[in-house]
C-alpha cells in the first residue's frame, strides 16, 4: 500500500505551533494549492486548501521560517479522522501529516519577502520520528557524508 502526497502552495496564515500534553510540538497550517487548469470554459483556476500538521522538529522549523504567503513544499501522507459535529452527524476530516518540508521560493524571492534563509528540513532517518507516543527524544539529523567522487588528475589514460 502507498499513501504519499506532495503539495506545493502558499500558506494561508501563519503556522500555529502548539505543544501537546505530553510535551510534543505540532505546527498546524493550511496550504493553498492552485490547480494546473482553469474551469471548463478556460476561466479562473480553482484552488484547493490542504490542512497540514507538522510534528516535532519539522513543526518547529515551519513555525520559525514560514509565514502567511510563504511558498512551501510539503511531502507526507494523507490521514483521515472521524468525528461527530454539533448536530450529531458523522463527519470525516482529511489532513496532510508532513514528513518533509521545503522552501518553495528561491533565496532571492525569500529575501524580497522578508523570509529567512533557504533550504529544507526532513525527519531524522531513525524511524522513531513519526512515533508520536514514544517518550524517546527524536534522533539528531544525519550528518552529510564527504563526497566519494574526487576529481581525478588528467593523465590522458581513461579506463574506458
């Protein structure tokens, strides 16, 4: 089975960073994503709005570096939750659970809009990152390995 979604759009409001009773940070925000095509008559493009939750360090990252109007790329999974509304009707809400977030603007665009830096943040590779009930601290981000492809001196004799 596969449940993977990637969206790119603009934040409709500043991220809301909260802390659960167990001390886990979660940022909630909404991403407006334009559809690639206009209406049937070639009119205005429609927009979809995705509610997103980013947990732990990813949530802190989003809260620190993104603001209303910021272009963001979110990679994660869709998750549903069922509830009853005030009238007792059964409802289903769909949210994106963010695994990775990236800046969607170039550094130059970010600087013009007053945003901070450029880059991305993804969950640690340890596997316990997504386990919200774990009392263990999340693992540190993996270190970048040195480049294994060193430049060869040009001696004129290539091996192929």
